């Protein structure tokens, strides 16, 4: 019988199990299936990956409808929860309220909203980042919590204070405000080459809500070391996308150069693996 995602645990249920929670990014149901198969606890429906899959920059060019459709398709394909990257909430307070209602309606049990101005630019782009006033962002968080229908819905508030060069004290100030405004967890984002400023944040954090990190630029910080330092959730947000770009480009170049796919056949998935991921046998059984 075909499996269904209707019995997927909520992200809150995953968090309540305790221990380190690990997410990996995806932009498609196939990617989500691989995230689940490799043992991650949840899927990160990455706005970077979803934008990149359309060959567009991660700069608020796609609409909430675009991101929601991608997240819903991802959730329907797997039996682990999806945490949706919703950027700035797609606008002001009314947009945030609409976002929460629509994401909940589509079965998404967690979202992550950041304190940048709308439209946003990806954090790793080499340009200045404009942050929303902390009180204004708290208002967004309060609105989000006020309209959620299920107590299971999980709201992660992400600060870009370190990305914007505002320092650890400002990141701490903002995160404390965000937790008090109702956020279920805070994500402290950094693009430093080492985890030192995140470690400084964690050393001063009072533990009022869990802390989430995205170690894209400091990949050598081991997950267990991060957990011991106070991290509850770690997101490998874009590694799968980057691996795909590298692998597909290398494979196609080699086929083009050699005039045959023979040199790559031992390095790529057999068709049987594709059929397995498609659940082809389960589908064809319905026709027997």
C-alpha cells in the first residue's frame, strides 16, 4: 500500500523527544525523500534551494504561493516534518497572518521567519543587510502566534544581527525579545568562518527557548560539539543543492567530452534506484 505523510509527527513532537535535531535542505519531493532516507529528523524547505531550482536569486522574487506549493509538495512526499523557510513572512503583519493560516492549512507544522526588511536578500550575498526594528518584528511574531490554529504549530524566529555586523549583544537582545514575543525557538545566523561568535552567543544565552544554527560557513564544527555548547537544532541548509550542482555539471561535462555515458555509469544511480524512490512497485500494484 502506498505510504502517506498524514501520520508524520509535527516538528514540535520531534523537538519534544529531546536530543539534537538535525535538518537538511531540499527543494523537491525527491530531495525530501533522500533527506528522510539518510536519517535526518526533518526537512528544511529552503527558500534558497526553491529559488535556485527556478534559476532565480534568493531575493523575495518568488511569492508565498510559490514557496508554499513547494513546501506542501515536500511534506506530502515524506513522513518527517517540514520546517518551511518563509523569509520575512512575505510582508507586514497581515501577510504574516495569512502565511501562518495557509501553511497550517497545507499541513506544514513549523516555519522560520527572519528579522530582515521585505524584500530580503540572501544572507551570504556580499552587501549590506537591513534589519527590521526589533519591536516591529516582535509584532509579527505575536500576530503569527495569535492566528495559529493548532498548538502543535512551531514558530522559529531568526535574527540576522550577526550577519548585519551588529554583534553578539544585539543578537542576544533581539532573541530574548523574540522569545518573549512567543517564538518557540530562535535561530542565530552567522557567516563567520568559525563558530566563535555563535559560541559567544550560546555562552550568554539563558535557555528560555531552544537555539537553532545553520553552519554553512563554519562546516567543521561537529554537530555533537554544537549540541554540547547549547545548540538544539542544526540545519544543513544548502549542501544537497550544492552537491547536485557539482555532480550534475561534472557528469554532463564528461558525457559531452567522451561522447558516451559509459565513464559515469558506475558513479550514477541505476534506474532501479530511481524506480524505488518513485515507489513504482507500489503504484503498479494498484493496477494489477
